């Protein structure tokens, strides 16, 4: 039987809420806290200008994105290969897959993963997913090699780092995947949503290892949901024809993005690093030697490996934690319903630090650690 880590009377008062959110993969960072009147001049100086002058001053979002990619990835992407969208990362990805995947074709998706399958649910004519296990890069490559033999596979969708297991893709592994995809006529689509949470000096995309990749990134993970979470872009290979995203005349989104890139990029990464340090301090106050894994110091997502002697399942602990005021996720929950070949994963919980300040994170992590201790063998 699963063991709760606080007394039942206290539990009953917490059934409908949680005090510590380590489960939501959103970032509540506010760029407004890092903008001065001077930094806003590129925007405020546009107020009241006539239309003819605005046409000269307002740059399209794709031009801003082009400059960002040159600076961060050292990639000179022509503007005609950049599609800027008023959409979230998930929305832009859904649009791209509907454009590239035909009827009866499928998207190969390594699992565990984000819940991408929810995009294709209840749509009779939409693309479908074909799942294969990939708990590490070697399994990813070999699993793709096997599933690529299915003639119905049109796209392989990759997230870097892999979520929720957080392994990073190597040059060797990517180039082998690229070779398989080219031989089979399969498109590679890279979800780069976590790239913007990396340190500024380490933001090169794994797209550089592929011949003709598609790339999708939204700005919610790097700058928070508001006001830039609804802006995204899609990079398409040369000579690829896709419908252009509709954008309003003289849309200020590009100028807003430029202000954020210039004034909030360093602060957004520093905030994630501090939140991760707070989490580590709190958890290790309760369990000094617990193993915490993250691909880089500013990662929004971390894995906490449950110690030997843990008496309940990760799923059971997740549910008990929620009823005791702590929201978290587990890698075992990142499979589509009915997945028949679910692998045995090392017991762990997935932690995100996007929804709380450092003080609350530290308190919640210590509380979580006490819950883990409560479930250990005496």
C-alpha cells in the first residue's frame, strides 16, 4: 500500500489544491521586471507615428528571428526559410505536422515524451503517431532504424534535450539518424523549445547535424508565457513550399521580441539557475546525497532519482504528493495511453522550477524531501 507522508487529517484538507508546483512545465518569468524606460524606447518611439513612417521603422518578426539565430546558433538562415507565427510552440508544431504529414502517414515519436499525442486526438483525418521506446540515445537510433522501415512514416519528431529523461543528442547519434531519414525519405522535425533556456554561450541547435531539418521554437520557455508565449517560428529547408503564416500589417511582435532579447535574456537564464540552486538546497537539506540530474544549470526540467529502499512506485508517490500539496510529474506518466511495450525506467520524479520563486521552491523541495524520506525503508 502506498504511504502518505503526512497524517491523514492534514491530508483531507489538501485534496483540492497544491502549495508547491513542481509539475507545470511553464515559466512565470516576467520580462517587465527587467525593462527600463530607456530599453522600451524602440517600442514607445513608435507611438503616434503615421502609417508611412511605421512601415519604415517596424521590422518583421522573421528579421528579428534571423538575427537571433545568427547570434545564438551561428546560422545564416534566409528570411524565406523562416515562418513567424502568432502561436505557441505546440500550436506551431501542430500546424507544421498537418502540412507535412498526409492521410495514412505517421509521425515517429520516441517515448517517453511530452504529451504530443493530445494534439492528434479525436481528429479522424489528422496525422497519427507511431511510438517507439527511447530511454537513451542508443535506443533512439536503433528504434528509429526499425520504425523507419514502415512505409507510412513521414516525420521523426525530436526534442532536445529529450523530455523527460533529459539526455542530450550527440553529433554522432544525430548524423546516424539523419542518414537513416535521408535513405527513407523521412522529414526530421526538431522541437527546440528548451534551447532558449540554455546558457547564452551554449545555444547552438542540434539542427546543425541534419541535412534538411525543420525546426520549431516558441518563446514561452525562455521569456515566460506573457507577453511572448504566443510567438513562435518554424524553420523550413531550402526550396520547401509551405503556406506562409498570416501576420497583421505592421505587427509589433518582432520589436517586442528584440527588446526582450536585448534586455531579459541574461536575467531569464540567471533566474532559472537560482531556482535550481534553491531546489537543490531544499531537497538536500532533507536528503543530503540524493541524485539530481539536469543537462545544464539553467534547465527548466530536472530528474530526481528516488533512493534505494523507496517503498512505493513513482506514480503512487506522485498522487500522494499531489494530495499532500505537492504537484510533480514522473517519467512513467509520459507514455501514451495503452502503450504496450513500456520499458522499466529507473524510479525517478520529474521536477520543473518554472512556477515559483526561489524561497517557495526551497521550502517545497525540503518538504518534498521529507516525503521521500517518509517512504524509505526504516
